[in-house]
């Protein structure tokens, strides 16, 4: 990842999500290995997602974001599939995410991808109820 891509990712995350803490190019670059992204022909970020290991068996995906100019073209589904495949290829067994309770678009995408809502909690820093979604990516034999 180069600094131009990192800046685009930070700007996209900040403009399209209800974040408690803003992202910066530096923050994205420092954690560059955890970001998956798709680039268009002119090196424009089409979509991005952070995918990080949180336990030996568990990955967390954060802030799946699609560039507003490229919505409705399957980029959300594509980047989510890449994240699940990345987790599985690296030994992950479960992929988890949190989604604001009233974010129907994201909830629908994750539900369609086979995630199940496991719990809901109140996050006082944002004032939102947050749902925890999980999917097994490497099933028991």
C-alpha cells in the first residue's frame, strides 16, 4: 500500500462511516497489512475493509466501505468475500464484525453472506446499539 491509497482509504472511512475516532493516512499506513481494498483503473479505491486477527481462531472485519461513486456494482460483496477468504487462508475459523443496529444496508449484506447476529450491546461513545455478527469460515468436520 502506498500513501496515496492510504489517504484515500482514510478519507473514505471518515466520510462514509459514523466513527468515534477519525482515521488518518498515517494510521492506515501503520496498519496497512490489515487492509484489503480494490482499486479501479485510475488507482481510485473502490472498496476497502480492515481484516485483523483477534484470536488464533478469530478475525474481525471493520468498516467495510464502498466508494459512493461505485455502489451497486457488487464491490461490497466482493471485498467481504476477499476478507473471509483471507481469514480462512490464514487459519481463521470465525469472522466477526459489529454493525450499528439501524444500519440496514450493512446488516443485509452480512446476513446475505451467511453471518448471524449473535448479540446486541449499547456503545456509549457513539450513542448507538451495536450488533455483533459472526460467520464460521472453517466448519467442524
